[in-house]
């Protein structure tokens, strides 16, 4: 299902300073001591009367000036795996970099989402660096580089330390809510937080929100879900649990080589059914994390679009209730489930499908079949197609589909898929890059998010520092820069 670029109202904002014009600190202090009336200060002004709602159901807000900041070369929205990688690559290249995220930690689905499991990670650059750092902290489980379990708390601290060392200016609890476009060029992003509404101007921006929020706000065309049905892949709320003895659960665990994965999920399903439940996901998976801590990937929420806040809220509440119900039911069975205890459910429900912002190249199903190669390749994908059933009934018949791709060959994601088609000055990273439904079901895993983020950050830095637009930067130049900074 596609959406064309549409015009939208632009908020005009002047450059503001921290101090009220014409009011010095000395004048302020003298006036305050003398009891003299002062001009209103920002943040202390009484809000003007708001007009009543119109007959069309819209409230017309009074015009307002938004504080404008212009202290960055690169602004990255979204601090998940792609956003952190983009910010690190840009900052290490010498660009002044700002990183925004709506959550209270860096890492997105890795941390706030408690994913604890990484796929398609055997790639050069930052992916190898993260794996080495996790190893040094004893926070990575498994022998393979491509897929492994990690401890989410260790990942939080690692990403924070890497960003601090690189000089990334991070702002958490802050969401991108609008964009300002001049002609074809993205000029500023507007955020909201407890600090209020703020605007941020930069030469280059990177949309790493996962759901393509910035691209959509900027008026880019985008696609979502299955083009034939409009259906998105389901959501999953991950959870950490403690077991009394992980060794006794070995037949129910999925190891890092995925051998016995299907059989283990079938045993888990049978146990949940023995407890009287019909779980929403018919391949309930348990990954070992560390010692007697495991990851539960037990549920699905169907038919939810990630930019529908009401639907996302309802799905999160249902999912948390279902996970709790399943844990309690298994514990009552006793035996290997004796002492099973829910430790934490994710703050962020896991999203598989979001907006795919239209770029200057679209990664398509045929690329996977033929093993497409590109001169401007920023990542090579080795993960197969992984399409989770769109409904509970379909889930019972075919839990995971392959989109008609019998065999996926390793294929390239070109830089052009990271360049927004409709707006200049905007790069894409992570699962919101330009691709079709089937290809997205392959490249969306976080190893590829890191690779595309790292590439976007390098290109953004080069563009900002040389006065070019991202599409004017040759990938060979960015590739050389990345190799130098690794």
C-alpha cells in the first residue's frame, strides 16, 4: 500500500536567543530588586486564549515561535541500532552530531525492546566492534558472529559509552514530531519533550526511527505492509524470565546455531496448550541469555500499524497480559517449569513492519533471488525472508512465510536505497530504507540496520562538512572514510 508525497502546513519560526532581546542580566537583577515590571521571559509567558474548536473538529492553535538550534552538522532521529551506528560514524568522522530518541536509553529494540538476540551480524566495522566489546564484558553468549544472545543492560551501557567517547550529543525522551522543508530540502526537524517544542537545523538529517517518522513528516512518499492486502507483519512484546534450572529446559531452548529450533517451539506450544492456552504465536521461542535468564518471544499482535498510537497502546497492554498469563500457566505445570518467573517485559513492543520511505533505489524481491550486486553497496544481506503470518488463523497454518522466495542469495543494499527520493538532505537507515515488502522481511534484522546506519552516518558527515547534499557524495569516498575510522 503506497502513499504519495503530500503538501503540509509549514511552521514559520524565527531564530531565538536564550535571553530576552534588550534585557541584560544586570538590568534583570536591578529591576527585580526594585520591583520594576519586566518584559515576559520565555517559559514564563501566560498562554494566549485558545480559539474554540471549529465545526470540522480541528482546534486551531495560535501561531507561536519555536526555539531554533543550529549547532549540529548531522541530526539523527532514532537511537536504535541504526541510529546509534549512524551517529557514531558521523561523529567519528568529525561531524557535530545530535542524536534524538523517544525512549530512556540508547539501543531501541536491542534495549528498550529486550530483543537480546542479534541476526546477520557478521559484518565489518561497528558490528565487529560491538561484538568485541560485549565479549570483553562477558555479555555475549554463543560462538557465532552472525547470530548470538547478549545482555540488554550491558548493551545499554556500551552504546552510551561509545557515543560519549565519540562526542555524540544525545537527547533522550525526545520525539521528532514535524519537519520544515524549504523547496526540496529538509531544513529543520521539530521535536517535543518535557523541555517543550524545539526546532533543530542542520545541513543533513538521518531518519533512523524505524517507522520512517521523519521521512513522513518531511512529506516523503512511503509504503507499508503487503501491497496486495495492506497487512503488516505482527508485533511481538519480548520478555526476560528467570528459570530455576536452564539445563532442565534444554529441549525447549533455541541455541545460537538454530538447530532444533522448530522442534523446541513445537514442544513449547504443546506445553502452553497443555496448560489450557491457545497462544497468539504458534512458534513460542525461548532463547538462553545468561545462566538461568532466558528471553521469551511468545506473542503476536496482529493488524497494528506502528503510527496508530491507540492501536499500539492496546496491543502493548494485551501483549503484556498474555505474556504474564502464559508464564503463570507454565509455572503451574511444574516439572521443568517450576519456579519460572517473569523478570521484565519490554518497554517498547517489537515492530517488524513500518513505513518504507521511497528512495532513489528500491530493494526488491528479485534482488534476493538473483543475489544483486551494486557498485555502491553499503551492506551485504545474508538473512532469509522471514514473514510472520498476518492473522492468528494464518499463524496456525503457516507461522513463517517466505514470500515465494525458495532460496535467498546474499545480496547488496546500495547507497541509493538510503537516499530519500522526494526530499534532499535526508538519509535513511535501518528498516525504514527503500524496499518492497518481501525484501524488507529479509534486511530488517538488526545486523543490517547497523550496516546501513554506519553508511548513512559517513555519507552525512562528508556531505555536511563539504557543503554537498548526500546524493552528491560518492560511496567510494565514504567507504574510504569508514575504513580510516575503524
